[in-house]
């Protein structure tokens, strides 16, 4: 067990969600949160511009309730500093079922954090949530006049595919962008939106301003690690869906997000992109947020092969899409990480050398320095990289497609052929895959019947 974990839990026994304040003027909402760990005070902010709002019937009390709910998700970034055994909630009341939901999100969402920090703690002893407020909020009766789609856009191939699948509904779509003060403007996201034929009037932005004290405490040795950022995106997108009267929040998470990083361990880098989280948040939001707004992934039925095939129907995006976390600040593919290599492998069998160079600077399958990363991606007895990558079945299938489609084999592909190829995977099994564990609405299954098999 990590000695620092034990030390911080003892020295900082409580994390407190003290309050939140809402400032509103003619142009914007600014919400400031008050989180506390002993003498450490954190004041993160969110900003929503009123130019990004099209709902004329906003209930201010309900909106404040949604802002309170956002704080329950946002606190994860600060909670992880000490992993305090008690979480106190003071602004509003939540019930036992809601407490259980947030405890599960924290515990499962911090699985990678626990692993990397050598923390071994079971669910029962992990956290007690204490609600000090008796200020209960009763949801209003909502009109059913919600329509259209809010589509979160990250700049990768998956959200581009969702945007293209919903292009027939362009006039009733809004594209959601998350902006964070630690990151530059998401150029890939904006360029993807513009390439799709949308303009700035179609974009709604949720600005998240992290308290920079967090970075200084990380330098001082406080605990650090991955949080389930997509969980924060889920509540942010819900707020914007309400402010724009949108019925559907359309995610772009595929079936492979359900696969963990190592069999037998509670570690899934993509937990908040998994169907388990999607269904939990969907149930929570229908009961405690707004039953008229439906949160789901349009791509949950598909595997990576099918998403890649759909993406490659729209090659105009090849020069603008990005998925590399390391290269985010420069809006580049770094060409050295597991995410870059993964995307390269998935595209490699189906693109010419010239098209690959349009996306990537290097021939990554010819880079021997990536051999260890390559083996992490393909071999089941190794720890799967902590990135949003597909299943090993999907990666191995793409490599076997490359063996079929290419004449000359670069270093890593030749290595795969010589040592790791094994039994060939039936293409029909992959190409005709359909994951029935999804929450795609029936009307979407009908409208996209030519592209989404039942």
C-alpha cells in the first residue's frame, strides 16, 4: 500500500463541498465552486455564454440545481489529492441512492489512479458520503418540448462519424465543445465541425476553469492521477442540453470502451465511456435531473472496424482530425504514444502511403522503438495502455487485414506475422458485429437502418 495514501487519508480526513455561487449578467453565467480539504481551499469556475443558449423558458432554480450537480462531478479533480475517507456535501441535499451513484463513479473512475499509485482499498472502506444540508429540491414538471441533438465533439474519428450520421438533422443539431484553461483551444474539434459544414453559430461551449493551486500541490507530492473526465462531460453536456432544449445528448463511445486494461482488475481507463457508466448516468439523469433529456452513445452497437469504415467514407477529415493526448497543445500527432500507434494501425490497412502521410509524419509500424507499446496493444497477458484504444481483437484484426492488403511489411507488421499472428480472425464476425447492449432510441435505429444493423 502507498504510504502517502495512508498519510494523506490520516492528515486530511474530510473533503468538503462547501458551496457554489452563481453570477449572472446579460452575457453569461459564471459559477464558482468552493471545495475544501482542511486549510486547502479550491475555487474552480465554469462559464456559459448566453449567446450559446436558445431555450427561452429557463427555470433559474432548476438551473442552479444543475450547477450544484456539476460540482459533485467536478470535485473529483481535487478529491484525488488526498482521497479523504469522508466527503461532506453542504449546499443541497441528495439521498442515499444518489450518494451510492457518486461513490460508484468515484471508485470505478479512479481505478487507474489506484493502480498507478499502488493503492489497494475495497469499495466498502473507500469513502463515506455525509450530506449535511436539509435543502431538498423537487424537480419541476417539464414540458416535453425538447427536440434535436447535442453532439459532443472532441476532434477524433468517433465524434466525426456521429456528426456525419446525424447530418440529415443538421438544422436541429448543436455541437458541444468543452474548453479548459489548462489546454489550448481544441483546434481539431473546431476544424472537424467546420469541415462538417457547420459554423460558430452551431457551437455551444462549456468553459471549465481549474483552480491552478491543484498543479502546485501535485508538485509538492500530493496524490495525482487519471479521473473519469467523460463523467464531467456528461453533466456539462446535460446542462447545455437543457439550456438549448435538446432531447438527445449523442455520445460517440463504441462497444470497445467496455473492455478494461487488465483482466481480473477493476481498471478501465475508459470507465466513464463504458456502457455501464452510460446506463448508470442515464438512469440517474432520468430520475434526478430531467426525464426528457436522453444521454446515449450512437456508436455503442459498433466495433472499431465498423467505425473506421464509416469514417473513411469522409476522407476530407483526414487532415484535420486528431486523437493524440500528448500532442493536444500543438494540435499534432506525436507519433510516439500508444494512442497514435493504435489509430495508425486501425487506418493502415485501408489507406495509401500518401494518405497515411497526410495524417501522420512517420511510418510508425517501421519504428522499432515502438515495439514494447505495440506488444502492449496486441498481447492479452500485458497491461493494456491507459489510453482510449480498442480491444485487442480489433487491433489484431486490423493487423491481419494489413497482412492481406499490403505487399510490403514494415518492421512491426513483419514481427507480428512471424511471432504473434496466430489463428486468423473471421472477417464476417468482425464486419457484421452488432452490440445489442446499447441505449440507442428506436427512432434512431429506424432512421439509420441502412447504416446501423439491428
